[in-house]
């Protein structure tokens, strides 16, 4: 079956309203950055105890989701599943857009964002951060080449090789992102190699949730046909990814509970950490895990796009909450500096953190950057198949 | 200008500029980090360290060490930063043994590790260890990512949250960069002791070359029991404690 790709028209009032709305969010984010950089970080909720706050939560959420958004293309090119092939272009585009949004937030939260050039020219190869800078830049190049192979008919034959390269690169990239925390030996909340594979499986879930939402929205708003075969397949896959995330979360916490050294921070997150415990159980586990799985797998709701969309939104909210617990919660609990002793004065206690409005605006701005990039690029380049009706998209369709 | 500027001219001009900038930049770096580089090059034949005897050191003396550091290096008078946002190069800690109930007070600052986690994680090499074991932040390279603060097991580093005024000439600091105890490198390079050590009028705090068999610190460490904080991390700290 021949797939025809076509730009969206993008002339409707709704289209311009969407672009304008996202533009306002981006401007607000830039304003927030100017405010924070002008005054210094004292205007944020961050401190010397909570050194990474909400901007890092959003940045890492978007970066993790970016590598996961590429999975749909990988399933087509690397694992040769025909049904995913027409979705590959959008998958590559979304991956680049989410990464751009995430990196923008990360860079603009630096103490000296004006010194970005230093980060690009001075490398300490023992630093996971330095490796990540290379991995992120490489991801842009490799996915751009991959997209070119897909777009250019003469290059189509190289698509699966480029796809394999991109797939391998993204696995390394997410390993690098997870390792930012995995290698922090001093902090009981992080020092665990499982962080890397857990981040990979989180990326599968968050990336696919983003992808499903954007796919359904763009086909609905442009009134293009989108068959149940594609949507239901993606939905089932999403359910599996969410279950896998919950498995990794369970292993991580159970493994940590076993070590007396980590019992304190585990008890904090799981049982008596106030807001962090509530966020963990109600936000990450119930809202971001159990409810989406029920929405996806409940027989009465199978094939229901509204509930699939709702499940995807819950997964994304749960994902932000999960990163908040990892990043902020992990810092809030004090480091074990004197094993066998209790610190009475000078250090310790749960560090306070209240996200400030500018931090939130910067984080949301990152999402807006990703979405505006997708919105504009599908207008100017043929990313979306003009139809994903079952008889076109489903290789096993019987009419 | 575009008419007359050919390739050769461009290369000439840009090389001259590069050399100029490089000269100025290296000059700044030299004045900041190696005051007496010409006379006594910094080598790894020395390893600066500190031994703190918590049985001898009084709480008043620890407070004195903190204010001596503030006075010397100019931190602590920030106006906007609140609570945990304020820089702390050295702090007074009070710890209690869970079994015996014994309470110990001690000053905690950068431990000047031989294997510093902050140096390992720094993406731009701004966090660095001098050959003589002093761990520093190059304020010209620091991009303010705060990864070193995540990595430090001693919570010894601070991020400057606001614009600073009235800085010490020998200790440049800057909004948006990370800072910590420098072991008063500017004094050590002139043959003096760090300000906090000098503020204590007893032998409760000893500063010196850990490698030099004739130094007081080396000889004392051979005699008395001492400990490193978080010795399990195997970072081989330059700051040692006895009595904890």
C-alpha cells in the first residue's frame, strides 16, 4: 500500500490560535529567564540544598520523553513492523522537538547560560554531563540524517541502517541521562545503577504518550482519517510500557529498602515524606500508573480514543511527578554524612523547597517550544500521511 | 570593510586577536590561582591538609573559624539570599553518637579530597584539583550547572544566588557560579596558614604538608587516631579529624 505524505494546510483559526497560545507561553518563559538571570537564583525556590528544582524536572522529563518518542520509528526501521512505518517521520520530528524543548530549559537554568560556549569547548571526559552534551548534539545530527533518509526517495534504502544507528544512540543517550543520578555516590537516593535502565523504560512510556496525543490531535484537527488499527496498537503498547515502568520502580525501591544505609530515604519517599510520599502514591503510582492501565486495558474502554488520550495525559503528568520525586525529593532528604551519628545542628533535616512561578513558567515554556516546533514543521514539510485509515495503514487489513 | 578584508588579512587579524585574548585570559588565571607560581611552582610533592582535634577545639573557636573565613573571603553578607541560599564555605556541625550520646562539635568545609567527586562530574573542568591537593573552582569556566553540588558528599559547596558587592581583591566571586573553601590558597601560596587555622590559638587545628615527614601535621597524624568523614567513599580527604 502506498503511503502519501502531505503538509497540513495550517490556515484555520484554530491553527493560528494554537501557535499564538504556544508563542505566549514561550515569551512568558523567556521573560521568566530574564527575571531569574537578572536577579540571580535567589528569586527561585532553589537553594544550596535543593540545587536542581522544577526547571530540571521539566528538562529531564522532556529529554527522557524525546528519546522515547523515537521508538515508533525504531519499531518500523529496526524491527520491521510495517504498521509503524507511516508514523516514522512524525516520530523523528517529535523526538527532535522534545529534545530541543528540554535542552532549552536545561541551558536557561544554568547560573551562567551566557557561557554555553564554554560547555561546548571545554570537555571533562570523566563527567557524565560532558558526555551528555555530546550525546544530545549527536542525537540531533543522527535523527536529522535519519529523517532525511526517510524523506528522500533515493535514500530510502538506507533508512533501516540510519534507524539502527539512531536507536542505538538513543539507548546510550538515555543511559547517560539516567547515569547523571546513578553515579552520585554521595546521595542515598540516587546511587543505584538501576537508574539508567529505569530511565530508558520511562522514556518508552513518556515518549509514546506524547506521540499518541499528538497523532490523535493532529488527525482530528486536520480531519484526516485515522483508523483504529494504528491507535489500538499504540494504546496496547503504551499499557505495556507503563507496566514496565512500575516494575522498575518497584525493584528500585525494594532493592533500596534492603540496604540499611538507604532505609532512611526510602522511608521518606514511601511512608513519611509528607508531600513527596503523597506525590509518590497518588501522583506517580495511582494517577500515572494504575489509572492509565485501567483506562487502556478495561474491556469496556478498549478502542475508546478519549480514554486513551486521558490515559496518555495522566502518564505525562505522572512522569513529571516521578521526576519531581527523584530530583527534588532525592535532594530534600539529607545525605548520610556521619553513619552511626545524628546531626543535631548545622546540617540535616528535610530541605524546604517551594517552586516559584518563574521556574514553572520556564518548565512549561520547554513543552511549548517542543509543541510549536511540531506544529510549524508539519505545516511546512510532509511529515504526516494524508490517511492512516485501516485499509491503508494496517498491513493485515481485510476488507 | 568587506571590500578590503581579504583572507590573509582576516587570518592575521584574528590570530592577533586570539593571541591577545589568550594572553589576557591566562594572566587573569595566573593571578587568581597561583600567586607565587614563578618562585614555587605547585607540584604534587606537597599535599596540603588539615587536622582538627575535636576534643581540644571549643565551640567558640569553631565560631571564630567561621567568622575568620567570612572576613578573609568576603562571604556571608549577601542581602537577598535566604536560609539555605546563603553561601557557606565552612559551618559548625554538632553530631551525637547514637549509642553513647556523646556530642561532638566540628567545623565542616571542603575536605579537599584526593579523588574529588566534584571534579569528576564537572563538565567543563571548572572544578579542579591543584597538584598540591587543593580543590578549587575556576570561576571563569564555571557555567553554574551545580552538578558538583549534587556530587559533593559534604554539602561543602555553595551557589551564588545574587549579585555581590564589596568583594575581596584576592578572592573573586560571581553570581551564578559555584564556590567553596579554597584552603585560603592565596595565603598558602605566600607561606601562610589558612585564615580559619590562624584564628585558633591552640594546636587544636594543624595545617601543613601531609607528605612532609618533618611537618607537625605528618608527625601528629602518625601518633594520634584520626578519621576521615565518609571514609567509606575512599576519597582520601585532605582534612582529617581526631576525636570523632
